[in-house]
C-alpha cells in the first residue's frame, strides 16, 4: 500500500511588529490633562508666592502704608545689614544650628546602631523612638515650655531632687539659659530623624561584611570606621545637609517655647523674619527670606562639592629608552 506523504507548509518567520504606541498630539493632550491640576497647584502655591516674595524684597512694601510700594532696589538689604537685631539673629542661628545638629547626629547614630540589633520588643522600641517626629514642632515647644518653667517645671524639680542645683533655674526668663533650653528641646525633637534615616541605611549593609570582619578579627571600632561608616557615607552626608536646612528654617519650636525671648536672646533669622512679617513690613521680611535662600543654596553647593568622592589620579612615568 502506498503511503502518501504530504508536505507540511513551512512557516516563514514574520517580521516582528512593534506594539509601542506612537506619540501623537492626542496622547500629549491626555497627558497634559492629567498633569494640569498638579501644575496649577504647584504654580499657584509654590512658584507664585516665591516670585512675589522676591519682588517684594526690592519694594517698599509695608501693610501699614500701602500708598507707596515703589521700587527701592537694595534698600531693604542695606537696612538689614545695618540692623543690630538682624546681626544678632545671625549669630543665634549659627549657635542654634550647630548646637542642635551635633548632638542630634551623635545620639541618632548611636540609637540607629542599637536598634539594628535583634532583640525582644524591638518594634515597640522603634515606635517609641520614632514617635516625636510625628508631633508638631510648635506643640513640642509648648510641651518643653512647661517642662522648663522656672517655678513649677519638671526639669528644675528633677535637678533639685538629684541635688544638682539648690534653687530653681529661670531657664526661659534668663538670656544665659534660654538658648540652652531651646537647643535641648530641639535635640530631643530631631534625634528621631537621624535615627530613622541612619537605621534605614544600616539595614542595607550586607551581614556578610560584618561576618568577614569578625573572622578577620576586627574589633567594634575598626568595624564601625572600616565597614559601617563607609557603607552609609552618602546617606550620612545627605542627612546632615537636609537637617541643617530644616533646623535653619524651623522657627516653630522657638515660637512655641520662648517666642524669641527673653530680650530676643533666642531669635533666629527665620523667627525674626516672622516677627517682622507680623509687624507688616513685608519688604524687609522678604529681603530676609531671599538672603536665607541664597545662603542655604551656597552652603549646599559647597557642602556637596566638599563631600563628593575624589577619583585618584593615575600618573604615568616615561621610561628612558
């Protein structure tokens, strides 16, 4: 019996067609329609106030007398540079930032190292440590204002029971102690930020590195400076930069705790700017805002240039033939 063999049709490979949609004018309109609310919101509540504040800095803009809002150029800036009160707030701002930043960083780094370890109820401890960051800075200021009250504050009560002081200290009524009290409150408030950021960075460091260091006989100090800090160096640098900017621009704790007193001893540039705004002198307050933004931008640029990793140069020597 003859067996009929039928040839199967050979499939030829077809050219691969692309299913990517072409970007048309209709697609652009759809994307623009989705983005338009965000663009309007950001432009209305961010860039418009920013540009308005910049132009107010060069005008005689005072709410007490709006009959003359003419262009005055750099007059508001010259007034600030010759203002003793403004120069005093600049010094206070430096003390405020440095005095708050260093303890926040050291305590937050230590807490992050401790919270990285595995122990019982670690989640509860983390929640307690991270809680202050969820509270308003103004509310923190009110809380510490009662704690540092010279007559019935808990701080004086604890110090007297520990026999560290004999008489109550007027923390918020004496210019010598007011800035110390405000910085202590800000340290307590800002430690959480460093603990959160550094702990997140530490959890990304592989455990194999620590195991290899332990096998090599490296101690805790050598492991800290040889593995931990180099591994999270970028996070540490950016966290410090962000915290400097936030501390400099955070007057709410000062307003809640001292209001800038006593005798303007705790006024920083930003808290003084708010006071001038409340007085109605928007021109001078806007000039302060422009100066703050300019100084912080310069600081950020030089800071980032200083911490960027430098690639070693490879030098070649000519060999005498």
